C-alpha cells in the first residue's frame, strides 16, 4: 500500500503536478518526433579521470557517469574537475559523457552506455514508468532551485501581463516546461501542452539559443534554469518569479542521481564510492563556494569552449543549492496530486528510490539519513 500523501505541499505545488500529469502521456511520442531521444552523448575530456596510482580496483574496471554541462549539475562538474570522484573510486576509472537532453541520457542508461547519471525528475519518471520500473533507481540528490521566470520588462511588468505573450522553455516535457505549464494552469489560463498554443504561447527552445531569441524579440521571456536565467538578466531581462518561492522551504528537486538497476546489483561497491564522491563534493562546494564556482566554470569552459562571465555565473551560483537529499517528497507529491486530479492513472513509483547506499555513506559520516517518501525498494 502506498504511503500516505504528504500534507505540506501547497496548492501551487499540487497544481504543478497536474500539469506534469497532463504532459506525461504526450512525452514519449512528442520527444521522439522532436529528435531529442536520439541525441548522442558527448565524451567528456574534462576532469582528472586517472585511476589513483597503487589504489585497489573495485568490482568494475570503470564506471561511466553522465551529466549536463549546466550549473544545475554542479556536483558532477566540480567532482569530476577536482578528481573527487576518482579519489573515492581508487583504481576504478571514471569515464564521463555529457548530454543536452534528459531523454537521450535515459536512452544511454537503457543501452548500457552509461551506468550512473545526473538528471532532472521528469525524464526520470518517464523512463521508470515506461520500463515498468525495471531500468533505473534514484540513489541520491544533487541540486535544488536555480530556475526562474525572466521577462522583458518593457513588455511584462507583472504576472498578469504574460497573457498573450510568448515564453520559452528548454524542451517539451522537460522539468522547467512542466513547471511553467502548471503555473499557467494556476493562473486559470489554457495552453495546449503539445503545441504550446493558447493564452500564453510556449515555445521550446534550446537554452543555448534562448538568449538570441530574446535579443531578437522573438520571445518575451523564458522559464529556464541557471545559468540561462542570469544570462538573460545580464542582457536586460528581469526576474519575475523564482520557482523556489512556489515550494515548501523553497526546496524542490531539480537534479538527482540515477543508476542502472543492473549496474547497482552487479557493482554496489562502485555505486557507493560514486555516492561518497558526490557527498564529498557537496561538502567541498559548501566549504568553499567561491573556489567551487571557479572550478565549475573551468569545467564548463572545457566542455563548451567558453567560461561564464562574472555577471552571469555570480548570481546563477547563488541561486543554486547542492543537496545530498533527493527531496523525494516533492517527486511523490507530483504523482499523488496528479492521480487525485484524475489526470493520470496511478503510476506505480514504488521502488523508484534506493537510498540504502547513500544512507550508508551518510551514517559513516555521522550525518542523518534521508527519506524516500515511501517510494523506496521493498
């Protein structure tokens, strides 16, 4: 029997999940039609992925981890760049691949091209439910926050002014797209989720080209993650809404860690070492945020060819919060409230989390365990 629904999620968050439920049935076909699922990962040459000399090799020769070249993936950016994952893995080599879309990362996990990945909640839920709960587990948290609605102040002065305007999100059905669709629903406006047409026109635009679309006047604003939000602000946009303000304690999952169930079963020692590296990296980030910010920027430059200027990375870095807690209650609330609204047949998300390895790491450090909100492995 599923655990009792959490009662702390406010009505705004509840409505967010209604939009998520409405979009979920559209995602698989729509994303494939857009070609997102076929995007291949890119070998990441950044970081210090040289096995520690003389160190014991774990049960696998190497572990392949995937993530995005994005500040919301600060943990792997910094952890790989500083060699913190490799230090925990000893003689087992870290191999890295970067992605620009969640569905392509799920595809890579399913194909065995990566073993562990940092990714957002929407593609994770889609991947888990499509496989009947057999392909992945969420094993840890990574980041909360860092998502904003930024707009052209000459065209939009208040939230009500968005009606009739054109707003960009990164991708049909991605985490930010779902959140914006829900916020529109909360306002009482109607938008066709698949086409984006309605009281507000929602256009799906890659974060790399969103600033150009804004500069040309093709869009009036965007609901986007960092650093795209701060890039737009540096070019004259203003922040109309920080998504953190819509969630209890201003916390919501934007990035968490997933693993192939097969890899978890075959190499639990490697998974534990990666999680220990993640926890150590988050500690490192919190202990010296300025140095960590610089490290993340070095990693971004290696991946994209350019670093972020201070007027972009400084506010973007402040908006993000790294976390070991996957904030499972926010994911659970989305599913529960969607079912309650009658917009989604009850998905069986039990077993989507396996926080045993993470809690083992946390206990060893004298830190409190984190909750799976009743969605853990039996």
